C-alpha cells in the first residue's frame, strides 16, 4: 500500500480520467443518461490505475530515480516491491473492469 500511495501522492495531470468524463458527458444523451454514473467514475479510476502501474513499470526499466518530483517507487521500496505493487494495480484494474462488464462490451463491439 505504501508503494502505491507513493506514486499516487506524487500528483500528475490526471488527463486520462478527465478524458473519460469528457467522452462520457459528450455521449450521455445518446445513452439516455441525464447524469454521469458511478460506473463512469469507476472507469476513470481504473484508467488512472492502469496508467500509474505502467509508470512504475517504466521507472523500473529505465532505472529512473524520480517520478513527478518524488523518489520513484523502486528507489524507496526496491524493485521487487515496485513490481508487486504494479502487478497488484493491474490485477485490481482487471477485476474492476470485469465488474463493469467493460470487457464483455468491448468483445461485442
């Protein structure tokens, strides 16, 4: 948990979740929605988790010392913990996506 908190607390622009919300708002009327749902929020969170996990992976491979002005996760906790934190985030993302039935929808499209 400390490893995940380290990278999430480093901030960032959060562009991917913002794009999820913008597309959701733009298409809400087509879907017959008046408001965004908790599923939209969950999808935005999942997108950010996947992106953050990929940043941990990149930092390990690139042997980066810093991420967004803070020490990289693998520098603080070691490569093994960084890889496990990344894997945990990917697994959690997959689980949440499955619960949103996004995978089923994507396969139908």
